[in-house]
């Protein structure tokens, strides 16, 4: 977001926020698809132009993006390189109708108005999806020198900006409202401005806009750099609290676990009325942890769930989120059965399963996502015989576990194929990729994908093909194209 200073004025081409806000207006006015027009890709701003646009739509693009009409004309004429003042635009033909116009997203020069001016419009249509950012960190603790943000009951969070009594308007802008500049006005109170929002647990970035000027929270020491040589404040909405009773004579108690790479000196607890406490945000999933009481590591005496770490020690475990079950049928003669995967560092001596009438099972908590795993039967690693979805090949074949899938890939009219796999930007274009399952001539694979853009292809008996049911695609360095998928928050 822009750094502080300046007044409201005309839009600057260099301001990324303005590009997105203007694009929203363009979408409403010209009825264009946001998924096909504007995106950021590896530090470049990319506009996809449709040669079927009417002259009125082309004029709207020119005005709203402050693009010279000659620049657009050159782009539609497929001029490969277009130089305009301090910008160098690249033109690329996508298919019969679409042309990509892109440039490097440069930082504003010294004294340039882009870094301290904003363009305010009514942008209520901004996508409020923040799932990607909220899931991006495993834990977080706030560093407030004054209670400018307070978590209330019922999932409500109150933001308070002290002072600024002479200001005419104050808005709250952040990742929770798509960095809207007008959607979240704060209310004047006796000692400043405040507003209460409903937020889910997770990480959020924010700033205030005081009479059109971007303003940071001076009482919040957590911050991250923005793209304009300034910074955004960071706030974590808590969902868990560690507690340890007793140890009145202890000088220092901390908590460490798998969520913070077992750093012993990072998360210090505070003693309140005989109980040591630490509230924090923890991402959904299963976490191993211990308390460090004056340099002595101990398990949580109030938590009966402990497991070995494979090194002769025991750790306490907690789960946040819904419980799932790993199940393995048969193998009744096995002495020990465990499960290991990329969710626990492939530790095959930690998650031992319980014996049941039909086999083995283990309750476990994992956040939404795609995971790989195997069972360990008396020291021998095997894939899940009941799971048709696998990744890799040979000795490196793993079963795939998808928690809360939100998209199902389907490939029809290839029922005679011996094997179909899926590869794309979501798995690093790994080959052979994820193996799909076939039923009644239709190959399917459910996956969980965070909101955003993905490229992918199917591999049918070692032959790469585009998705025949998806008209959206883009070219690649091989000239063969990749199918394009956009994921929103809605479950498909």
C-alpha cells in the first residue's frame, strides 16, 4: 500500500492499488471478466485485451487506465515492444482474440506522487477473500504497546485509532476488505476513532486513511514492507491460548513446538494470577509442543495426548480444526503400524495407529490442503491400498490426501487410456504428477487450491494435453499452451 503523506489527486500509472480499483470500475462498466483481463505475474502487470471489444470499450480502457490511445492501437496491431515515457510494454498474441500487454511493475521514483497519493472510489465490489493470506503463516503473536486492537466475544475485533479529533474522515483499509479505500469508515468517539469487525482467526495487514492520507498504527510494532517503500501493520486474530498452572518460583517459561521450529526463546509466557499464559494464533492442523520452564523441557501436564518424537522423547500434541481418520484395513498380525507424511516431516516413529477389529486407525487434525503420506508396517513403508490417488513413481510413490477439496479436475472421453495424471503450477509441474482415478470413462482428481490463478495440463499415457473442457488458456515457453484455472472461495 502507499506510504503516508500527500493529498487525494488524480490517479498515477505506477500505483498498483489504483490499477486494481480502476479495474473494478472497468469490470462493472464494460462487463469484462476480471479473470481474463488483469493480473500480476512475477512482478509484471499484465492486461489481456480482447480484439472483439467495441470502440466504446477500448476508450473506457484507455481512460480508466490512463493509457495513451496510440499505445492501445500499437498493442492491437501486435507491435512487439512499445516504449512510452518511462515504461516499456511487451505485446504478445495469446490466441485468435486475445492480446497480452504487460510491463514491469516498477517502484516510484523519488518525489513521484504515486507513493503518497490515493484515488478514492466507491469500491464495494472488491473481493473480500483473504483465505490465502490467513493460511500463509503457522502462528503469530501481536506486539501492541497500546490496546489499539482488541478481540471481543463472538469473533468480533475492535480497531481503535487514538487522536485525530480534527480529522473529517477516517477509513480502515486492509487485507480483510480487499484494501478498499471507502468500504470501512470508522466512527468518531471521545478519544479518537473506532470500528468493530467480524474476523476469522489468522493474519491481517492494515492501515488507516485519515483525510485521504495513509497512516500507520504507531502502537503496533508488527509490520511488513509494502510495495511503495513503506510498510503495513500486521495483526493476528487469536484462536488459542497456552496455559500452565503452578511453577510459582519459575523465572521464565516459554512454549515451543513444530509451529515455530522449536525455537526455545521466542514465545515467552506471562504469569497472570498463578497461571502462565500465552494467547496466539495457530493455523489449523496438528501441532507438537512443550513448555520450557527455566531451560527444562516438559510436556503439558494438562494434556493427556503425548506421542514419541522418534528420538526417545515425548511431545504434547494439540489439534485445531476438524478431526479426520487415517484407516488401514487388515494387517492384523503387525506389531506396530504408523503413518508418516509431509505433514510431520516423514517421521515414521511418531504417529502410531490404534488397532481395531478390521485393522488400524489414527485420528488426526490437518488444515485444508493436499498432503502425501504412507503407512509404516513394522518398519516397512507402503502406500495406502484403499486410495487410488498417488504421486510420484517407483520407490518415491506416495498416497495423496486431500483435506476439504474445493475443486475437482475431470477429464472425459479418455476411458481407454491406461494412465492419466495431472500436473501444474500447484505441484511444481512435477512429472508424472498426481495420478487420477477412472470411473465409467471419466478421470477425476479432487484437490484443495487456495484462491488465485493456476496453470495445468493432463498427461494421458505420457502425452501432454490441454483441458478440453476449459476454454481459458495461455501460451507457454514451448508454444504448446497451458490451461488456466482461477479459484475463488466458493466450493465447487
